[in-house]
C-alpha cells in the first residue's frame, strides 16, 4: 500500500470514529478468551451474524440492555 492510500485509509477511519462518537457510541478494546473468539468467528462464518462487531454487540445487548416485553392486552 502506498503512502497516499495509507493516509486516505487513516482519514476514513478517523471520520468513522468521529461519526460514531457523535452519535454516542464508545470504542472499547477487550481481550477475549480463545474459546469465545472461536465461537464468535464460527457464528460469523455460519452466517448467523454479518460481522464480529454485530455478533459482539448483539451478545452485549442481550446481557445488559433491559427491553420491555411485548405484551398484547
């Protein structure tokens, strides 16, 4: 990759991070045990999730975000 392409890539990444910060998202780096990483990779490879990010976000949401149950009255 040449220097100009590398600089353009860094600029795109900076813009994406800034957009996400502006909407209130937070970037977090975590170390995962191998078996969890493998399970995430398998879920993505099988088509259950389109990306690792989506798989991890789904799992965190399921564990930490309380949702109102759908009730029919």
